[in-house]
């Protein structure tokens, strides 16, 4: 979605505001001192921004949280920054509107055990996150959006996936079936492509059924997952939209355009990409670039 919505709280918007302040300081120094200073200042600014966008475009050096291409934050969300993933937590629905992270092939080389891990509330949520007990007896799984298996390279990374701010109600036959199949496929792609940007979440809307004892948690009807590969020479993206129910259909049958997911969620997923690249990736549905032979 190349149109830029000036949504409060977007990471990209915050960075722009910071640069505006810096530019105002530069302008003050220009009028106070000399033109040469402002010229050098603007040259430096253009160099920094140009290099950052170029690196995003080429997929270079994107390994830290600061380098994740975040979706626009919704006004109803609180941004929760964990060590290796970031959440847009929607208090109204008591779950994430989206979770974003970079998945590297090196993350999948180690295999820290999840034995002993327990779901826990997230104290970073200012209004209080959902509680593990809210799911007890509901008939729904505590479904990870940032999968535990993507973060088994370090104990702290794995532990953080069990925060309730990363959890959404998923039907058992969905969570343990087709959704698990998709997560495994994404890990296969990460090993092959070396580095992927992942955004996943629930389609949240009014009038969803609720579960929960202390907190009222919306039960989503659908979930989405978007995978972005910015590695040259074949920059590509793919998106999936699935009903919160079991299915025996192949993963290919759930592929949609990113534009379609933006339409139903109201989220602008990759605002930091150059417009031409963003438009091309978000409009395309090219299954053959992803579903190739494993051999």
C-alpha cells in the first residue's frame, strides 16, 4: 500500500519526526551562521537516508530490531518491543494485531528445548495483557504468532515467545494442523533464502465471539501471515489468509495478495519500502517463486 497513512505511533513516522527536529536545528544554524554549514548538513542527511533505503531495498544488514520493516502501528495498539520480535498489542481484543520479526537461517541451527516454558502475562502491556487462565477450559489453544520454534537459538529468545502478548486463540485443529504446516514451510524458506521478514496476526474486528475469565479475548475468524524476501537477485513476497479451523487443503490454496490483507485489516504493512517496489510486491500473487521443489 504505497499511500502513506499518517498513523500515530508508526515506527517510520517517529523516525521522520526525529529528522524534522534535526532539520529545524540545521535551519536555525544556517540563518545564524553560514550557508556552507547547512549544505554539508543536508548532504549528510541525504547520504544517511539514501543508504538506509538502499539497504532496505537490497536486504542488506537487516539483522537487528532497528532494521525490521515494521507495519504501521494502529491507533488502538500499544507497541511492545521484545528482544527479537515486536508486537502491536490491541487491548480491545487482548491479543496482537500484528507481530513482526526477521527470521535468519542461523536462528534455526540451534535447538534450545522448550521444556519447562510456561505461558505468562506480559508486564510491558500498560493495560495488562491477557492471562494464561483466560484460555483455560475455552476449547482454544494459546496460539503463538511469533512461533517458539523460530526462536530456539537462545533461551531468552524462546522464553519471550511465551508472553501472552504474543498469543491468540486458535482452534486446536488449526493451530496443530494447517497453521503449523505453514510455520514449518516458512522455516524451510528461511534456511533456503537466509533471511526473511515475517509479519503475522489475526484479522480483528467488532462483534467477534469472546473467551476469558478476567479478560475478554476476541476469537478471530481468520489469521494471516506475510513473508518478505529482500535478498537479491529475486526480491519477492507471499501472503496467506486462513480460517481459524482445520483444513486438508494445500498451503497454496490460501495464498492471497498483500493488498487483500491490507484491505481487510486496514494495516499498511511495508511503508518503508520504496513505492515502486512496495506496489509491485503487494499486488503480486506468484506462487511459483515460493513453492518449488525441495530438492
